[in-house]
């Protein structure tokens, strides 16, 4: 009987929890962009004051937090969809974050 009461309480708790809605807009996402032409560049090894692999869109460099290894090729032309995040990437040994951070939703070569 005690087990049944605990089990029912757990089920009710899980149902109540699953009915809670998330905020429809993630506070860390400044914007979502789809079907954008971009270029992957090698901005140097971060261990030696470089910025790593970057994505250039309209002459502006961004750091993708999830760029797959197979796309890490210098001057590779790609089409991407991404979220612009409310964070900056601390490029090089300078502790001041300067580069806008993006999260790729999709990427394909052109």
C-alpha cells in the first residue's frame, strides 16, 4: 500500500512537471538565421595566440561553438543556419571577449 502511494505521487509529480512550459524564446539567443552563405577560415592555433576555426559571413568573423571536424578546411564555402548567441568568444590570449559566438543548426558545403 505504501509503495502504491509513493508510485502514484511520483506519477503525479512527473505529470505536473511535464505540463510546465518553457519560455518560448531562449534568453541567450539574439537571433536565428537560415540559409546563409559563409566561409570557414583557419584563424590560427589558439594555443599560439590564434582564434581557431572561424566562420566568416559578410566580412564579419564568428566563432561556432559546434563546428564539426569535417568542415574545418581553410576557405571552405558553406551554407549555414545558426543561432546568434548572447556571448562573445575570447579570441587569442587577450582576455577581452571580442568575437560573437554562434551555434550552428545546420551546415553543408556549397
